[in-house]
């Protein structure tokens, strides 16, 4: 016959072992051998989320996870979305991730100067987005990185891009300098798109903006090659030299054939180009040409410019490009 003290000791040991099992299962390493993403549908209960986690291999048992979650998980509810589960994540960590609601964020990046046809390309090839979008209005998208969640619509992401452009242009326009030639925010975006396509060096943008501003003031054609290319390709690379007939074409964009601004933007300009147009550099320069280093050299007079062009041609001949 067992003594009451022995029975109590056995019962205590059972409780300790059971408690250790529960705690170890809650805070110990989970079965996930590598990081994984698990999607929890909108309106999912703890039970259905547990089933999904077990199916994905993030936890060993849905029923045990539910038990431990009720004991230790607090009163927070789980969120919907796609969640990143680290390798070996404990049940405690997994529940914290689901209750915290920090879903996996994906990113679509729109570089400065990207034309709208290629913005659409970016959106249509971005994985995990849904639906379709038309080519947005040129100049309506602010170049930047935009995060999105799985199954978000492309239209919603595009709307954020366009709202960001509207906000930035409004803010920049409010701080414009008297030296800008832009009469409206729309003109600022048009000229900024030309500046964006003419130089890839941020340090040059205010100078390029100043050259074009000076030309506009005296009625001199901008003579910007990207404005010739735009109506031919809608901003995609031309892949060949511009033809003489294209330089003479009057289509509203070609700034060799007509003075003034193009009828619309030729790309989606970034913040620095918009700022440059609204606060151009103080200079009398009317010309610029490549300097062989990725930048440009600027000139006030045609004679100075012609001398700079000769130097550029000499560089190209030395490189075997002419």
C-alpha cells in the first residue's frame, strides 16, 4: 500500500513534467528548417490559423498550439496577411508575429526618369499583385520604392504612386523661387522630365534646368534629343541614332522643330529634377555638351560651345566611337 506522501510526490512530479512539456513546447525551437512565409486569410480564427501553420510545417501540432496560445498568448487577436516565419521559430514567437500584424512587405521600385509605359511594365511583372492597370499619364508617378502586400491590386499601388507625385509637386511648387520659368505646376513637371532625361548626375540638374530656363526666356528652342525620341518610342530606348527627318518632325514634343516646352512630360521626373526646375542655378549658360566623364561642360556662347563640342568629338574618336 502506497503512502499518501508518495502519491503526492508522484502527482507533483507529473505536474512538473507536464508544465515543463507545455512551457518547452511554447518557448522551444519549432520544426521549421528554413524561413517561410505563411498566409493567414482575412477572418481566420486561431483554430484555422493553427491548421495553416501546421500544414506549412511551422508548428508540430495545431491542437497543442491552440492550447498553449490560450494559456500564454494573452488576449490579442491574430491578424490577416502574409507573415515571415523565421527558421526554428517557437510557438511563442509565431503567435507574436501573427498578433503583431507586421505582414511581409514587397517592394516595386520606380527609378527616376522612367517613362509611364515602363512603369506599367514594372507593375504588371511585380509578383503577388492582382488585376491590371492601363499606362498611367506621363509625369503622374513619383519615382520611389513602394511597398505592397500579397494580393494587393496593381491599381491601388499605382494610386499611391500618383498621390505621392501630387503631394510632392504641391509642396515643391509652394516653395518655388522667382527664378523659375514654370508658370504652373504642370509646366514644372514637363520641364523637369526633360532635365531628368538629359543628365544622370544629381549635381548637374540645377545647371541643366538653368540652361533650358534661359533658352525658354529668350524663345530659343530647347533642342533636347529625348523630346525627339519620346513620340517615337513613348520613352523606351530608341536603339539607334536619331534621323534627320525625326529632328524636323512637328508633333508637339520635338523641341528641335518647335520652340517652347513639349506638350506634355516625356518621363516621370524625380524630386531633384522638380526641385531644380523650381530653383535653377544662377548662370547665363545656354549650351552644354558631354565631357567624357558622364557629366557635361556648360557654355554661355556658341563659340565656347563649339569648342567644347570639338573636344567631345576628339574624346569619342580616341575611344573609337567615331
